[in-house]
């Protein structure tokens, strides 16, 4: 029986990734052990894991995660209040496929899209 999914995304710099997810998105670091090449963050039951990939070229990274929410407007406002940059082509809007969405890019060009059914 499947119970959850925890995507694994590449990161070039663990401290930079940790700072972005903790300070700009409100996640917290998960787990008691600190592995130099791995990072786990969590927010409201949503976990994202990261593996070190120093040679990653962000322009060639197509990592993407779609995160569902039940209050997209509050999530959007929270990120704006934290100074989080919204993707230039991903501002909050109603989509023709029945979702209200917005997107951001993390420091390694991983695309995070947040959505709520209309």
C-alpha cells in the first residue's frame, strides 16, 4: 500500500539549499543526523529530499515538484511576505485545467509549482 511520496532533487550547495527552503519557504530540517551530501526538509507533512550534485548545471536541470495545497492564496502571500521570488511566468492564476497555481525556482533551478483545485 502506497502512503506518501518524497521527491529527491539535486542541489549544488547544501547550505544555500537549506537557507532557501527554511528562510524563504518556511520548511524545517528533518532528521537528527547531518549528512554532508544529503538534506531533508519538511513543512506541514510535505517532505522534499536533496542529494548533492556539485556538477549540476542549473540551466540543464529539469527537476520539478507539484505541491497541492488547500489555501493557495495564503501560501502565495506567505512566500511574498518572506521575499520569495515568484517565477516570472508562474504568478498566481487560475488555469484552464481547473487549478489555481503559482511557481517558484529554487537556487538550483528546481521548479516548485503549488496548486489548489478551483
